[in-house]
């Protein structure tokens, strides 16, 4: 393996995809997630971001192209199962991801699937909830939680597997300011690589090191921040002041 391959965690080569009877959604898409990189993706609705995450994790099948994890091609269902142990995927809507009545069962599900004993899985789940500061929700019923709490539980479910890479789909969508801030802190504490889809550019700027958008059915990198002006008003705005 040369140095470049050593640095690349996840690679997508020449990927094309369409839903049955639909026109091509992604075409000739290339992407490289290098070690230590956090990639933010912003693009209009319907451009295929969520579909891309589902293709990476094997929930949808690409028409053509290749996905490589640590330089190894991921092809069979078994390969994708192994990938899902290393690449944690947090869906946009928590209700699509929480299956059990009690929080702890959802968070322990991944570790159990990974082959840990029931006791080990519960310990891992408990530790993960503690690390997110939501251990008090351990025996709560998921359907009774607020949207923000559910988001944290789905993140806990992904983190409890100790993934190398996190894929987050609209993690701050629908969160209030305090929950959003907390989520950003948790995302930044995660040491592995990340790909984050979001319509929240400020959150992406705080959590990511590279920025992409989908244009012409491909991921393209935005290399420099765009200078733009805002007009806004607030009390004492006429006095000299700064914005942090
Ligand atoms: N299961 C599906 N079957 C057919 N078309 C779908 C399905 N899921 C999504 N689509 C369509 O694919 C396009 C891209 O969807 P999606 O990947 O969710 O985009 P994004 O996440 O960028 O908003 C949309 O036009 C959507 O309607
Ligand atoms: Mg989406």
C-alpha cells in the first residue's frame, strides 16, 4: 500500500445511481475521505445526499462504481455488514432508527450485533449514554422523548459501536439552540472521520474541515469560504460593536 492509500479511509469511485424507473440521480461521483478529515455536504433538497449515505452503507445498491474502505473494495452483503460495524450512520429522522421501547435497548443493539455479550453490550451502552450526558434517559421510552433527546439517542446508538467513521444526516435539524450546541460539542469530541449532511452551514463550519456540494450529480469541493454581506438589525446596533 502506498502512502496515499494509507491516508484514505473511505473512497467512492465513479459511482452512478438511479432509483428504479427514475432518471440518474448520481453520476460519475468521486470522493475521498482522508484520515482525520471531516467533510460537510450542503446541497438543495432532492439532490441525492441521503441516497448517497444509503449507498455507502449498502442499504441501496449503486448501478455502477466502487466503494472502498481502507483501500479494500466493498462489494458483497457480507462486506457491507463489516463496513457498517466501522461506519456509523445516523439517519435524519430518529423514528426511522429507534426500534425498541427503551432507550438502552437501542443503544445496546449495535454492540450486541457486533458480538458482545448482553452484559458487555449493556455496559458499553451505559458508558456511551454517560459520555453524552443522557444516562438519565437510559430507561425512558423512546417515543416519549423530545426531538432533541431522540437525536442524541440515535447518535448514542451509532457511537456505542465505537465506529471509525460517522455519517450524520441533518443532525441539527429541528433542534433548539441549546440542543444544537450540545450536539456540535459531541460531534467535535468524536475523533474519527465524519461526513455530515446539513442545511446548517454554521454547524458545518464548526465541525468540518472540508466542504462539498452536489452539482451535476457529483460531489464537488468548495475550496474557499465565500465572502457575503448581511443586513440585520438589533437594539444598540448604531453603536460601535463586534460580532463573535
Ligand atoms: N425510495 C425511493 N424511491 C424513489 N425515489 C426516491 C426514493 N428515495 C428518494 N427518492 C428520490 O430521490 C431524490 C433524492 O432524494 P434524497 O437522496 O433523499 O435527497 P436529499 O437527501 O439530497 O434531499 C429525490 O427526488 C427523491 O424523491
Ligand atoms: Mg436527505
